């Protein structure tokens, strides 16, 4: 799209989602003031002032500070969901976490229970991390053997994971 249209879309978003943008601006201001930004469970990213060095600006970018709370909170949700699953006896089915997902392997007669446990763990973790301010929606998929989940390039994630383990 054109730069002009992109600017119009962003201006509209800032009006429609004012509460979010006010929160985001406050997060950036606090991070710059204190020199760090932190998740609910204490995961910190240190913030460095923006300084011009000739044609280059060094320091922590504002876009990084805008993105970090969302990405870091997602990481906290994934970590907490994994812990909840382990503590509730489903750890033996977990294969690996991946960005915003948990991969699990389970016998066909256990799939429904494992799927439900994963959904509930994500919902509980989301509620804790978001402090009840938003409800995390989950989207689970079951791939019965011999089907496997594939990434956007068509490569089976199982092959990617086992390749990493082999290395």
C-alpha cells in the first residue's frame, strides 16, 4: 500500500484502539525512565538511550519497546502453560514449545484429554499473565498418525524437531 494510506490506517487505529496505544505509550515511557522493561514474572530487558552517532542512531528502538511486552508476555504464557501441564501430569506427552504453541504426542485414546489439558493450561496461563484483563483464545489441532503438522513452507515440524535432536 502507499505510505499515505498506511498513515491513514495507523491514524484510524490510534483512534479506534486509543486505550491500547495509551497503554503502549506508557510502557515505552516507563521503560525509558527506569532503564528497563519487565514482565509480570521478572524477565527484564534493559533499555539503552537513543544516541545519534553520525548517520546512525544507537540504543533501544521505540518499536522494540512497543513490541517487547506483547512478545515477552507470550513467552511467559507459553512457559507457564508448560509448567502447568507438567505439574498436572501431562508433561510426558509434551514434545516441545514453539513460539506460541506446544507440540505434544499422545496415543489416540489419550488425544482428547491431552488436547483439553493444553487448552486449559493456555487459558489459565493467559489469565494469570494478563491478570484477568483479557481472555486468551486457543486454537488446537490434532494430526493423527501418519499426518503431521507442517510449517508454511510445507516442511513437517516433526522432521524439523527430530533433525535438531539428531544434531
